[in-house]
C-alpha cells in the first residue's frame, strides 16, 4: 500500500473562479462618477463591458488573488507543498479582521492556509503565507508587484498581502481581470462549458447547460488511485441532468467518469430506477454501448436516493482494477465495477452530460 496523501481542497479548488468577475472592491483613490468594472470573455480575452477599467482604486480583499497566485507558483516550483506546515508569527497573529484568530506559534498546512485565504479572506493567514514564501510581508509585497508587472498589470502596486488599507496600494479593473485570467488558466481548463461561481455561495462552482458533454479539468491536482469526494447538485429535469466527476483524463475525448441522473432519483418505473448511476470509459464504452451490450453491469439504482434538486455527496474509490461508488454516508457501495481501461493519466475534472448544467462544491482528493 502506498502512502496516502490527502488534499482537502474544498472551496480553495475554485479560487481561480471565485473572483473572476471583477467587482469594485475598494474605495477609489479619487472620487469618480462611475465605479470601475470590466467583463472579459475568459476564452477569447475580448472585453464585453468596461467602465473606468483603467481607473486606479484600492484593491482591498482582491489583493489576496495575488497572494494566492504566488502560493500556487511556489507549489508548481516545488517550493511549497500542500502538507507544508506554516508557522504563525506575532505579526500575523496581530492582523485585524477578517481573520481566523490564530495564535503566535500555531501551525497550519499550506492547503489549509490557501483555503482560509480563498474562502474566509483571512488577513492573518495571508501574512502567514507571505512570511513563509518571502521571509517578510514587505519582501512578499515587493514580489507581488514584480509579478504584477510580469503579467502585464501596468497600473498595479502592492504594499501588503491582505489588502488592508495602505498608501501606495492600488490597481485597476483591467489589471485585476488579467490576474483573474492568469489564475483561471493556472487552475482549471473548461471544455465545452462556461464556469461561474454562485453569487450567494462562493464555494459553489456552476457549469452551464450546452450541447454535448462538458469537462472542467483541474491542472494542478494529480490523482491516479485513491478516493474522490464531492458534493453534487443536479435537477429534476428528465433527460437533461447528468452530473459527476471524470478521472484518468487523457484528453477531451478520452477519460473515465462516474455520473448520476438525478431525474431518475424520483422514478417509479424500475427500468428508470436502474439508471440512477453510471460508470463510463470514453470514447469506447459509452453509456449506450454498455447498456446495449452489458446491461445492468455499469449502472445501478440507489437505495433511498437523495432528492433530485438537493445536494448529495458522492464518494468514488478508484483502485487499479475496480471503481466503487458511495452516496451520502452509506457504508455500502451503490455501484462496484471493474474498470474498462487502465490508468494512463493523473488528471481529474468535473463532468456534465449533453444538455446538462451542474453545481459542485467541497472536493476532497485522497491519493493512494
């Protein structure tokens, strides 16, 4: 048995998306008649709408986008790992709210630090990351400004890692759009879908409905065997709600996936009940081919299924030869199948089927 490496990604997985829509997140340095805003097509880079996009304003919490960007760069370079312990200094512990309230001398993992900055906008943890990566917050702020220039953010300067008010710290809506795009490119590749963050619940990522299957492939998450846990939410829309997670993704057409048909959760006919849950291995083994040639082997009913319009938890255990699927907190697998291909890739992603949208949250990855 190999070493178990557990990454509790939660909402931090979505941080590249959580701030892609650039708000006017701070008071402008000078009074303005219009509030800075910009909307950019993430696929083409086209500006769809702009209001005072080059006007300087204080970035406030959006500063943490750069803090997180540099944390991910450090991970890519092997200088920071998810389980790296980070120590809280007196300076970090003394930061004003919003904060976790950590005490000097306490430690937390880099994964937990990233999650706290991304989802709780924790000022104390932003300083913890800064001090670990650059030795001091001042040195880290200089690195932030250097990175901004490298990315083409020509009207941005940083003074701290948290976004707390500080003279000389400013940005523009256009520059923040550049940073958001860089984060998105670093974290997730969307295929045949648009990704967005739920306005009321920023830890929820949504994929829109469109023709064909859709993928959102995580670039920085490696997984071959182990356990994938995720909360899913489809809808009671017959023939138009297919939601799950893909793994062993070789390319846009070649992958394995486990997915659900929530509209069948309320089915009364047994033939539809038997089609609540599905395993596939594209491109060879589509749901249709498996149903025609190996009926009942790769799909199944879920005993006491969740509501089709509510959140439910899916746990997928992947070994070299077998895939097991658990729903909510049941101890027994609702589907256990022999894999129809061997593991050739360590990429995973969110998946929706033809004509389907979907909502996702709380991804946890345990690699074996």
